[in-house]
C-alpha cells in the first residue's frame, strides 16, 4: 500500500498554467508520475527535487509544493 502524501503540486502547477505533460518533460519524468503525485501518492526525494526545479523553484522552497 502506498502512503498518502499531502502536496499542492496540482494547484501550484495550474497556477503556473503548466500542463502535466509539460512539467513531466521539464522534470524528465513521466506524466503518469506527475498524475500519481497529484493524487497524493508518495514519491522519492529525487523525484521531488526534479519537480521543484522544473517548477522554477529553489530546493529551499519545497514546502510550497510538498508538505512533508
């Protein structure tokens, strides 16, 4: 069973008007992975790092997207 993880990825991504596919391409991960994370599934720290950087944030801003 996958641990549910609270995050604001969808809200943040939509506020930047970036599609899942575009974010996935920028982060070099699959759009399925973006979808799973937006549904609250957990992901590896490396994946979070890629997403944060792809959103144009600094690693220190990770709490704007991930609440853990």
